[in-house]
C-alpha cells in the first residue's frame, strides 16, 4: 500500500476509534476493490507517438457505483489515484449519496496538448478503462485539467463502445449532452455553503464579512470567490502559478476572472499588489485561507508556521497532509475538511446521474436547492458529532461517513466485497 494512502487512512482510523467501530468492518476500507493501470497511446499532431500512464481506481462500492473524477496532471501516480479514490469513498458517504468512491488519472501535462491531442487522450483513456466503467459500476467526472469538454468526448467514446447511448455513465457533461445546469459552479458554491454552515465552529463568529485569501483560481476557486463576494466577504488575495495578487480592500472578482481568461494569470490584474511568489498567499493575514489548487500544500509543522489565518477551507482534495494536523490544532486553526467543503461537485454529479436515469431534465433552481440541502445536512451531521464526541471537524466528518459505510458493509454480509465482479 502506498505511503500516501496509509497516511490518509490514519484520519479514518482516528475517527473509527472515537466512535467505537468494529475493526473488522473498518478493515474493508483499507484496500481498494480494484485498480486498473493502463497505457494510453497518444498519436501527437506531428505524427510521433507517446505512451502515457493511466489509472482508474474503484475504491469501495458498498454504498453504490463508484464515483469520482479523472485528472490529467504530470505528477499523477498510482498512490495518489488510490488515495483520492479513498477520499471520494468518504466524501460520497458523508454527503449521503448512493455512491462509492473512485478516481482516475493520466500522467500528462494538459498544457502541452493541442485540442485534438486532448481529445485523443480522453477517448484513449475510455477505451483503456471501459471494462470497469459504466453507469451502474463506475461513473467518472471532471477533476484537475478536465471539464465539460473532456466529459463530452468520453461519454461519446463510451457510448460507442457500449453500442448504446450511455449519458449517465459520466457526469460533468455539457448541458447539450445531458449535463446539469449548475454542475460547473457546484464545487466552488458548495465550498461557500460549507463555510457559512460551519463558520461559528471554525471560530469565525456567526455573521459579518470575512477576509479571505484564496490559493487557486481555476473553476472551483473562481466560483467560490464569486459566491463569497456576493455574500459580502472580501477576497483580499488570490494566487495562481504566476504569483499572488493582494488588495486589502478586496479584489473585484468579475474583473479578476476577465483578466485570468484574457491574460492567463491573476497577477495581470490592474489594481492591488502583484507578487511573482505564489506562496505569498499562504502568509496573507486573513480570517480564512481557502485552498483550491492541488494537494499537499501544507505538509508539516514548518508549513503551518507560515500561516496567518484563523480558519482554512479545503476546496481542493487533500491540500493538508495528515502530518500537519496536530500543528494546526495547536495553532488553533480549524479546518473545514475537503470531504465536506468540496462535496458540492459530486452532489450535483449525483443530480446529473439521476437526471440521466430519469430522462427528465431538472431545472437550475432544483439543482441549487439540492446542493444547498445536501451540504447543509452534511454540515449538521458533522456538527452533531463534533458536539457528541468533542472532536475536530475533520474527525467528525470521517465519523459520519464511517457510520454510513460500516452500516452498509455489515448489511452486505459475506458479500461485503460487493461490486468487485
Ligand atoms: N472531481 C470531483 C471531486 O473530487 C468531482 C467528482 C464527481 O463529481 O464524481 O469531488
């Protein structure tokens, strides 16, 4: 088992112990049910060919078909894919969705690929993984560097292989192909709903505008920023790979989105202070630091020392590694954990999957109510366990997820490995 996965499981084990779960049941969650490793052969536009490493992990399906995104990133590897699939298992359970957890990835730099090359990789990935995919088996979605466009290519390739239209085999598709209005903003909006629901427990008081520093200005980051700005909070710093832009009076998010779209970097924003140091955002004085980029940003005690915030919201998956947990607790920084703060994406994915099965379109208002309801319910459940067990938010979130998972694992009886075949 990879070190990454083992480290991630420490948090689950801490929660299991806290609520007194049977070790035998929890042990079902220590290994993925299956992981397929494959090579995706890419014919480049110049005629040359390269072979890309790719994985798809179905971690656990006790609660339903496995669900989770596919990322394209040069650093993707087996251990990361399995760890993220484990996190999806916890997230879907916490959000009360009838899904298990899965994840996929291709080790490739999407910025190096033309549109046609991206399409070939997306379709090649589906051909390589088709035997473990399917609307009732494993349902992918977007993740880092993949979005609606990639899901459209993937669902078209999968339907071709299946010999029938399989729209609900993928979520995060364009609306024109059975996608859900509101799926693209869902992760960022969900992060904001989670922040509002938990702000008192995060030591941020019950009301009033907050100052927020944001790492990452991709899809999730910008939708979070819009929602937070609309609610009266002030985004005082935003970082992307080009650096950090800071304005203690608050950045204008619409303008920043425009700049990012046109010039590709937040530091091109006209006002405020621009620094070419992307890490500057981490030490910005603020109420809330929001992580909406990649994983592993806060890896240890040293990284915690640089922070200057009261609370953290994890919109990215695993931005804080378990080795930093106790230093954060000692510093009095409460964390709204990823499995709650970014649960909005998979929640609206669930609505999209249901829409595909029903063949009846949902309207945007219903989607938005569903998102609000699911995050609020999950937050209420986490709050109850925090109070019941006098514990932190992340441990409570794992405890809620584990209770649901363990009830399902026990109910499956001797076929607790349900879903393997
Ligand atoms: N990639 C997203 C996540 O990590 C969404 C997963 C999904 O919608 O299935 O939660």
